[in-house]
């Protein structure tokens, strides 16, 4: 159990470092000059930092057997998660409005990715909270929610290396994580794949990618984005 907890701690630390590195050039390096950015970005970044702090601290508390403190601190997420969702949608709205005059197709894709991120994060978080007494499912869907939060920062970082690499990594990483865990569970613990929370996450993510490949290209969605924004 302690070994698994240490793996999750290291995983969440790595995710936080990747995300922060992705926003260094566009945001972090300008701090504390807060006047350079609108308030909504500061609110989003604060919620973003609190989320990563929470998911790193929580398994540490479990490892130290401080279960009551773990439960109390976990309630902070009831505030952080809605703020993340609201600010994601607000930032996507602003970006879509900037892009729509130049390219309706690009704006349609941006809007859909943003809505998809907000919805998937919300669904994964709710599944995790509903299953908070089932540690395996609780942790699995906190991992899923955190992978959604990771995507923007990781994508920015990867796009600095090679344009377009960010979207590819954002699509592939949840597949890699979920399939890797499923293989370990099956080979090492003989756990049934179909009953694993990571199998459900894999199915959900597959559906998301199918939607991402189809919906933004449909005329009804482009018209919807054009009319709304």
C-alpha cells in the first residue's frame, strides 16, 4: 500500500511540474506583475495551484495515516473544482472570441476542446467524490480529472518543442496511463479488466476522442459557435 501511495505522490508531483513548466513563459515569469493579465487568469491559476497542492498533499496524509485530516482537507475540493470549471469555460470563451474572426474552424475546435475539458473534468471529479469510500475508484478518477487539468500546460510545453505535438500528447497520455495501469493490474494482481475503474476511464476517453474528431467539423457546431461568440 505504501509503495502504491509513493507512486501516486511522484505521479502527481510530475504532473504539477509539467503543468507549471508549460505556463512559465506565458504567465509565471511575469509574476508578480499582476496588472499584465485579467483577473480571471489569476483566479484560474490560483485554483490550478490549489488543485495540484491538494492532490499531492492528500496521498501524503494517507501514507502518514492521518485519515481525518485527509477527509477535512478534501472538502476544499468542493470549492476548487467548480472554480476550475467556471474559469476554464470563461477563458475558452475569450479565446474563441479572439479566434473566430480569423478562422471559424479553429474557433470551433477551441470551443469544443474547452467545453469537453470542463465536462470531462466535472464528470471524473464527481465519480471520484461519489466513490470516496472506495479508494481504488476514488483515486482512479482523481487521476483522470488531473490528466484533464494537465493537458493545457503540457500542450503548451510540447508545442514549444514542436508545433502540434501538444495536441498529440494530450490525446495519447490518458490512453497510455489507463492501459499501463490495466496491464499491471491484470498481469501482477490478476484483476478483471472490465471491473477496473481505469477501464471505464479508457472507455470515456475513447468516446471523448471520437467526439473531438467529429463534432468540431460538423456544420451545426460551427454555426452554434459562430452565433454564440
